[in-house]
């Protein structure tokens, strides 16, 4: 398994649990705490879109932790799956971390292909990340 099997709302938790690697995880609460990072990223992006206040280091930290426990392919898939509307804001962080694949496969339907190169970048976020 390479992380590219079918991902749907019905199997989301099972998919994430299958690829979750945290040797220090002692209970389910830690797994769900890590999954909640997706919600935190969404809130931070929403706040940025409303106020213009970007907490780039905090977003970056959440993505790094997701990458550490799920790996790059799974991290990109679950972020796109849950935050596709915000992906132009998330994509620059994934590029900075060098974990963005060219394409994502099998999201919601077998055989689906999403070309991430076609998704534009938020230029303000790109500029902010260049200063890190």
C-alpha cells in the first residue's frame, strides 16, 4: 500500500489510522488530537482570509506534525480531501516543505486524478514564507 487507495468520507478515519505512525501514541485521544490539526489549519486559513493576519509558523508547525505522523503522501491527501477549498493557501506550505506531489489519486472515486500543478498559489502566503 502506498497511500493512494480510495479515500472517502466513509473510510477517512480508518485510512488515517492505517497510516498513523506515532510510537509515543498511548491512546486514541492522541490520534484524534493529531487529526484535529486539520481543523486548526482550516481555522487559521479562514482567519487569514477574513483578517489578512497569517500565522504562517503555526500553520507550518501543524503541517510538519501531520507529515511526521502520516508521511508526505497521506498528509497531502488528507489535507486536500478535507480542505480542497483552501488548498491554494495550503499549497505554498507543502512546497516549502518539499512534500507536494504532482497529482493525487483516488479521492472519492477510484481512478480520479487531481493535478495539483493546476492549483494556483496565494501570493501573499508565498511572500510570507520566503521571509522564514
